[in-house]
C-alpha cells in the first residue's frame, strides 16, 4: 500500500502546487479590480503626444543636410562634366550639374518656400541661405542662357521653362517663391523673372470662357485641381508685391470657380479633375491635389486684404475643406492616397501639406486649436517617421496626371526621389514649431488636448 499511497501523495502535491501557481498568475494579471486600466500605455504605431521643438528641428536639419548636397548650384559642360564658372562661356552644351532634384521645377518652388519658412521659424540662417543661394544663382546665370535661347531657340536649354513657360507647372510655384524672397528683402534682382512668369499666368495660359485656368489634356477644357496651387499663390503674392487689386481678384475668382465645379460639399473635399464636356464626372479625391487646393487658399488668405469682398467666402471654404479633411484622417495620423478609400495607401506629401495648412490656420486664428490642434500634431508625428536617417522623405507618390479609374491612383509608385514631398515637409515642420511656441498642449486622461 505504501508505494500507492506515496504516488497519490506526489500527485496531490503536484496538483496543489499548480493551483497555487495559477492563483498567483491570476492575481498578478491586470484587471478592473487591481489596475487603473485607463492608464495602460497604448501601442501607438507612430509617436503620440506633442513633440519637442528640438525634435522637429532635428527632422528639418536632416532634410536640409540631404538637400544641400543633393542639389548642387553649378553649371557644367554636358560632354566633359567640367564646371563652368564664366557665364559668358555658356553654350548649347551647358547644363545644370545633375543632382537628385531639379532646381527649376514647381516642386522646388515649394522647397524654396519651405526653406524660407524653416529659417524664419527656427532662426537658423542656413535654411534661408539655401533658397537665397539658389535663386541668386538662377538669376545670375539666366541672361547667358537667354542669349543662347534667342540664338538657338530649338536647341536644348537648361532654363527653357523659365525663359518660355509652357504650363502653369513651369511658372506658378517658382514665381510665388521668388516673390516671397523679394518681399522678405533677401534678394532684389528677381523682378524680370517674376514679371515673365506673371505675364504667362495672367495672359497666356489657356482659360475657359469664364476665365478659369484650364488645360486641354487629357481632354479638351479640363480643370486640374492642382492648378489652384500652380496659379493662385503667384497671383496673390503679385498682388501683395505691387498692390494691384487685379491679381487678388483673379486669385479669388480661380478658387471660387474651381470650388463651384469640384468641391463636394457633402464630403468636404474636392474631386481631382473636371471636364467641361462630361455630363458625369468620375470623382476621385486624390490626396495631394486636395493638398494643393487647401495650400492655395492658405496662401491667398495670408495676403488678401481684410476688406476684399471675396475674403469671407475664401475663409469659409477653408473651414469647410479643413473639416472635411479631418474626417478622413487615418488612426496613424496619415491620410490616404484617395482620401475616402481607406484601402488605398497612406501617403506622405498630402499628409505634410495638410499638416502645414491646418497648423498655419490655427496660428493665424482661422481654425480652433481645441478642434484641430491634436489632429495636426498627430499628423506631424506621422510625417516625421517618414524622414529617414539620410534625410530623404519616404512614402511620397510620384508625379501624377489625371485618371478616370481607381487603379490609376491606387498603384501610383512611391519614391524617395519624388520631389513633391520635400517642400511640404519643410513647411509642415516649420509651422509646427510655430504652433508649439504659440499654443500650449497637454496630456489629459492620456489624450493630447489644448
């Protein structure tokens, strides 16, 4: 009997030990009776809370360090690669020294504006100097390329898009950046280029019969939402530079007439394209184009006189657009490539533009910080995760035309060399620094609040 009894005792002891262990495990688990569960740390996919000014500046520094190296300020011989320092020696073989990005693209107009704002917000002159150095270079070398163009109008010319613009993309953003540089007293020799750009926008670009700026691609009489930004900031800045009301009037007209055709009030966002001859418009709410649209409104409101009869309507449109955009922000802080299609990818450049515009609107008193402050900090935290150690901006959709089916937008590639991301991230970071200085945020019951 002893062996049997001994075995039973061992089994009983083992079971009792297991019960004691299980009891200890149960008692150590967090539950409603022993733990304030509302204080448990969430597993956020991006940093949560208000970033420090120093952290934002670190992101901007990384971008600057990359772009300063990736955008050389030099002309070279196409065949030999040798630098040309005597601008009198410019000929048909002279090109801009290749870098990662083009110094005269509309995307770089945004980058120049972003660098100017970063310099203002941080007090770090290197950002301002980035823009000044490159715009001075363009102004200095342009007469030589212009002489070549007059002699050989059909030969390749690195500055053809400045000398003879053929689209709003050639003119608008760069023109706005140059006027901002002139108005800030950083440069004083850009007026001939500015006047040439404005002449194209005001008198040469194709318009519909009511004066709305339009294109004849991909179909005749087509509005691209992008063109609100490719025109309005330049017109607005020219109004501020000259005091001539006609530029403000045209800018207000463009925003109003684009909105009448393309802003969907029930959604609070814009369709990307509109074609005059189409009875039904395929409505695809592309993220970056909505970014260009809200940026155009912000740029206009910055300089539009308080007494202008169109100001109230533009401000109300900004508020409606901001409200619509807020409703589509994803839980990670980003917005989707197609705003109302959550199975499309999360896109960085649109998110950065919204971050800048909404933060700027808060700083200007146009939007309520209690409503929009937390979401815009979340958006910046998301954007910051896409600036890699080298200073490149990831998750940016490449250049995009207009499509009439969802696959066109869903499968646009993303690339760190898509220039569209850099200016918006610089603008966003600079404006967030201003927001953090002006608006105290706190964590209340685990949530960011104003």
